[in-house]
């Protein structure tokens, strides 16, 4: 059962999640594009391609979200989730919403039989790293992460 104020997003949440998703992308130095955010979030929910949990804000409305993508670990031969997005509106930070969203993501992964959650964050995002480590997340010191742009 989710913590108070935390729930799974549904089709009626697209506009508010898109607003937060647009702010999240801006945090990572992307230009504002609410139409793109609305389309992207709407498609993930419509196609059931991700799991999105939302956090209610102290003043009402949504103040945070996390998005999980289901995938598999070949080595473990088991399902896992990639926690790709976690964002709390700056006005609602320091109130425990990010922690509650991470705890709900872990609860969801366990309840659905996933053997682990993976995430990446910017090397400079020290507040997030402290939060993750306080919840038992372990920094990978064995593997390097690479990306290849194809578009």
C-alpha cells in the first residue's frame, strides 16, 4: 500500500505529470517543451510502457513523480526496473516526497517480482546521491556506463 499522498498515475494525471516532467527535463538543461512532455508521458501511460508514481503536494495538486521502466537482467535471468526519472517541484522539496516516491518504487518492484531497481544520476547531484544511499542504494564501482547516440 502506497504511503499517504503517493499513488500510481493514471490517464487523468497526464497534464500535471507532464508539467513536472517538463521541469525535470529543464533541470537537465533541456529547453521547456510542454507539448513534448505531454505527448511523451501520455504515450507511456497509454501504452502501459512505464510505471509512474505521483506525490501530492502540501498545497494540493501533484508535486513530484518517479517513472520506472520494466526490463530484464540477462545475468540474473529476472525482471528489473530502471528508475529513470525522479523529480520534486522545487517549492515542495525537503518534505520527504522524494524519499516516499523511492520507497514506493522499491515496494512496487518487490511486489511485481523484480529482483532490483537501477538508476543513474549526474555525478554532481550530491543531494540525490545522499538520499539514495540513505535508503540502501549502492553505487556501482565495477561497471562503466556508456551511451551511443543514434539520432
